C-alpha cells in the first residue's frame, strides 16, 4: 500500500497524453511526494526529495551547461523526475543531459505542447492528499484490529503474524541472541540469508529492510524486523511497524505485570525467609521452582522507603518493582520483592562473582535514583538501606535486620552523601548502640556543654570553629578559609577553646573523643527532629 504516486501512474493521467519520456525510463517507478514548478537554476536548498519538477526551461533556456547543472542538482536532491515543456523557452534537450539522466535512471518527460501547469499540480496534489487520507484510515483500522487482538490473545506471536499477513512481508522478531523467530516460518538456509541481510542493513541502510526496538521500562526487550522481497518499503510500512511494536510492548508489559502479581502471592513464604524460618535446602528447592536453573553466589537485602507525590495518594508498586527488576537484572542480580510495613524489601540474589557485588549494586541504585520524579507519577523519591552481604541464603534474616538498621541510620546521618550500605556506617553503628544502652545526651554534654554554654552566653561561634579546626586537622590557614575569617579572629577563638577544653584538646586521644562527640551531637539533633515528626 502506497501513500504516494509513481511517475508511471502520473504519465497515464490527464494532460500527459502528448508526452515523450526521453531519458531515465528505468526510473518511472520512482515515487512522487509533491509537485513543484521551478524556473530558477539554484534549487539545491528548495527541495526535500521525491518532488516532480515542472519547468519551461526559463532558467537555462538553450544553455547546455546550465541545463546539466540543473539536472545534477535535481539528482543530488533525490527529486523524482523532471517534466519540461518544449517550445516556450527551450527548443531541444542536449545529449549530455540525456546521458546524465540515463546514468542515474532519472526520468525526463517532454511536453511537446503547451500544458496548464496549475491544473497538473492541482490534479496530482489532490490525488496525493486523498492517498494520505486513505493511509490514515487504513492505519486507524490496523490499530483498531490490533487493540481487539490485545483483548483476546495471550501470546505475542499472533501480533507478529497479523503484521506479516497485513503487509505481506517477512517478519523477524529477536527477543535475545538465542531466540530469533520468523513469521512465516522459513527453511534453515533462507533463515540464514535473512539474518545475513539484517546484519548488512545495520552498516548499509537498505530500502527493503526496516527494524525497530521494543522498548519497555527504559530497556530494549526485543527487536522487530520486516523484510520485503519484491518492493521498496514505504512510510506506511514504517508506520505499521511502529504500531506493531507498540502493541507488542503492551502485550509484553501485561505478561510482566501478571508475573509480578504472581510473585506477590509468594509474599508469605518470603516473609518467613526474611525472619529466618526456612533452612538452606528448603530455600534452594523453593527458588529452583520459581526460577529453574538459577545459580546464586550470595545475596543481600535492601529496604526501600518510597514517598508518594502527594499525601494520601496510593502508590502502585507493581510498576516500580518491574522497573527495578529490569535494572538489577542488567547488573547481575535476580530480584525478589515483598511489601513489609509500607516499605519495599528487595532481596538481591547475586548471579555473578561476589567480589564486585557492591560496585554493581551502587551502579544499579544510581540508575534507579535517576528516575526519581519521573515515570510512575504516584512515587517521587526513594531511600535505601542495604544490609550485610551473606553467602548462605538461610542467613538472609541477618541481612534484613542490618538493612533496616542501615535505613534508620541514614535517616539520622548528617552528610547528604552518606552511604546506604550497613558496612560503611561505622561510627553511626557505634552511636546507635551507645544510644540504645546509655545516656548519649549526658556523654555529649560532658565534653561539649562548656563550649555550647559559651556560645549561648556570648553569641560566640566556638562550636562551629571547633568543628572546622578538627576537620582541617589543625591547619589554621585552611580553617580560616573554611570559616571566612581572618587569622587573628581564629587565633582568638582557639585561645578560648584552649581555656574551656584544655590546651591538650588537639592531642590524639582527646581530639578523637571530641570529633566523635560532635558527630553524636548532630546525630541526637536529627533523632529529636524525627521523633517530633512521628509524634
């Protein structure tokens, strides 16, 4: 089906009764997208391709060199052909023009009598517009038929078969390197030839082969290829291919969605696993039933706390799970998910070497974070806590417990770029233990109360100065720069700190204690803020 008209069809229409094709007869099958009347020589910037040019030759008259230059530009701009009226401004067609046109199979049609260009353009343009309208109608019909099939079918093969029947071309679908399907099925030798054509088309685009990836949740799930044996592919073929790929993506998404819903039915077993109920052999047996052939090399649990865009808006996690699954699969993890107390728990089962699991996980989490505020509208941001990596799957409860603690600690961390991994939260883990079993406020007060009281009484900035001085390892020059003060002001503040804390406050043991207490003070401050919000 064509949305345009060929020159061969045009020469059979009204006003073309008395013509002569004097060159490029082998190019009469060229398609015409539009008709232009041109009477100038420099037209390179005026054409977009597939135009049929009408002219009386006013621009070049009987100058053969200008005529050749004119034809050369038409060929370079991929015009469909030239119709020239003989007698008005041009009396003959030079032989070099005919030879050039024949070489490039560029049709030159000669009107032996005066013809009304306006009626020719009106006639052909009306035909083209009607063809475009018919294409839109046919495309809409095809889309409606696809939508009906999506309500009835359970396999995507029917979509690809429908496309093949509708266009009468060879259809290929690649789902992975080992899963290449043909519609209709072809003999082995023919399959090899089709694959070879596809590979050649990658480096040298061909007019009889078209392909388009099936994108789903930001990743390529498949590729659909159409190959014509006896005709060039048109824009209509490309539009049909696009509609087919969209329908295939919808079908694949539905299949993934159903699978994700089935996974939700495993939630009770997963809960028991996280609580440490199951033994290693039971875990192996159950995972093998869910994913045959799955070979694991350790696992880690991540607790994800997600925020809805608006308060009270219910968040559908199914699409979030699908998105995360596609991301983590690319980095060598098989993902199991479960909803626990308004949090999403991810069990990342490692399928590659355990040595670089953390680097791969960091990259995967970074990709997920890049989607904050995009995609599914009901979710705006995520927070993660990643537990200890375990090698025995029956120890998953340890990873789960430490993941929850990591999430809690990152909420209390003072640094924005604080790691989400439990193993990296060294001092915060110590602070958490002390806070649970001792009066951390009292310990902090023993060290920092005099400095805090001085700042409150004299509106000083000794605590801020102490933080900067310790962070700069006692460098007065760096500290002054960080605080944006002159050295004399800094010297004065350090003297005050020595009077309050003692002249030995920069000695190793005491300095370490002060740095720890400053971190503890910030930790307690954030802890109190979180407590107020919860109340």
